[in-house]
């Protein structure tokens, strides 16, 4: 997350930094080596099909030759192997994410209108037919990803949702990830990871038709594969490293602010974390508290590196400047811990998801407990795009029904425009109907 030169110039003198990133480069910068590798893999898989997929699985996933698809019994019994507390937490997250998704779906309604006599138009929300979800299960298995992808797709009415998840060191699937997918309504699960998983779903190499849409987070190779497969299939969004930003003031607890910044920095050593505050004293206190918490944090090698290399603390002269700077960053996750939370909520425009007040934290959404989706735009994408939701799986298909009585006005106007453009065939579709009115 970096401020644009235009905003820096416009608000010059209205803010200053207490901490700047050590690395002056975007955290989500595309790596040419990754691009080349993914391009080569996709070309190979297009040519050799499932044989290439399994070859990459052997090389990259330690695939041992077992069936890559889990049976229905293996999927259904995955929860039996979990600690009871973990199982209960997964069940709660699945329930709440689906509840929010169902409520969202209810607000997307078919409609029909006759805005002038004889011209009836409308739209129907039709779900895509097949979705492929990628469920990460590497160093940090993202258990809740199935809630956000599989579960939300099902709430949207998608008939078929398949999932791929990379194998664990023993060659099997992560039971917590599979159980989350099971509760979310997944139809089939394949134990295969990375580029080869996305290609297999997109090209229809898993014993069924190609999927229409790919969703789910992943590493740089997964993100690049989605970028290159876009067009062959739809995708949710192109997400880079996880981001967090906080607006806080002198009323906020520095301990909570520091913890929440580190909570997202923990996602990876290139995960940006930004604080914008209207209190210099508070900013210094948060910096000191972050250093204190890092001393005992088990994931200091990840969160500490992210904070060192990509962390930023900015002091703004007032709330208007703070809001303008934050809208320029357009962060994936945004927390408000101020005396003016409602003002900020009413005036901010660019963010993936917002967390309001000291009792809210990004982790509640990350793990599915708040019900909202954690598949969100990064790298400034929130300036023009929203995160994954039921609406992304739905096609608002329009229709029109024209009466004989409404035809003259429409046909005459279309003839005039078409003739001016030199589009004779378009003009004929209108004039032929005029002739039939005679």
C-alpha cells in the first residue's frame, strides 16, 4: 500500500510519517519468473491434459499415485478426525457465512418494469453452472476459505461446486479444510494443488465439464494462473498479499491497534500494514507496542518482516486528511478505532471490508465468524472493485418484450440511427417490422 503522487502533492504539509516502508516497491509486484513458469505449465497441461497435471502433482505435491479425488465418505467423515473445539468453531463459521450469503441473495431480486406502454423489460439473476474453488492448505491452512467460496457459491444457487486443495506431507487432505468444504455444500474434492489444480478445473480434466468460474486465494503462482486463465473462465479477483489498515486516534488502545496490525502482517512477510492517525503521540505508542508484541510473537519471523519492510505510520492533521489518505490507499481490510467512527464510515469510499469500533477485528471475518466474505481486493483494487459475494456468482440477465403498439416509435428511431451509421442490416430489422404494421 502506497500513496499516489497526486494525493501526496495535494495534501503536502497536511501529514507526515512516523514510519515508512523499508522496501520501496509494491508488495504485490508480479515476478517475471513466476509468469514464465505458469505460462509454461499451462501450455503443457493444455497439450498433455491429466497426464501433465499428475506429473506436476508428483513433482510439486509429492503425489504418490493414490486417487486424487476424495470419496463422499472421506469428505463426510473429515470432521470426525478433528478436535471437538475446532469442529464446533468450523461449524459456527460455516453457519454464519452462509447466513450472511443467504441474506445477501434475498436482496438481489428479479424485476420487470413497463416504463412506457408496450415496452416490458426486466432482469433475472441466474447462477453460473459450475464453480471451481481453490482451498489453500500450506503453511497456514485457510480453513475459512471454503465458507467464502464454496458456501457462498451454493447460497447463490450454483448447481455444481468442485474444490481442489493441496495435499499435506502425508499425502492426504487437511481434514479441517475438507470439513469446512463439506459443511459449505461442496460436490467433489480433489487433493491437488497449485497451478495444476486450477488448470485441471478450468480445462475440464477432472472427469467432468470445465468450470465456468475459478475462485479462492493462493500464492503468487495461483494468482498468476488465475490471471492467465481469465477469459477461459471467470475469476473472483486477482488478490495479492493480505493487507490491513487502521484509522485510530488518541481514544484508541495502542495494544489493540498494534495487535490488529500484526494480525494481518502475519499472513506473509510481504503483507502491508498501515496506520493513519490524527495523534502523533498515539502513533508513537502504537509503534512501541508493536515492537513489544513482536518480542513474544510466535510468528515474529513473518509478521516482523512484514512490519519492517511494508509497515507505515502516518500522522494526519485532521480527520478529513486521514480519510483522503485512506481512500487513496484503498486497503483490503480497514479498521476504525476513533471517537468519530460513524463520520469515517459515512465518508470513506475505498476499502474491501470495514471493521468499526474497538470490538471489531479483521480476524473475526478472516475465520468466518462475522459472516462477511474475506476474499477482497488488494493493491488498490478497492477503488474500482468489491470483494467476493453471492452477486459475483449470479448473472443479471436482461430481457425485453415489445408490443405491436410500441413498435412504430422504436422502429422509426432505430431506422434513423442505423441509417446515420451506415448499418443497413440493423435498419432493416426495424423497417421490416414497420412494413408488417401496414
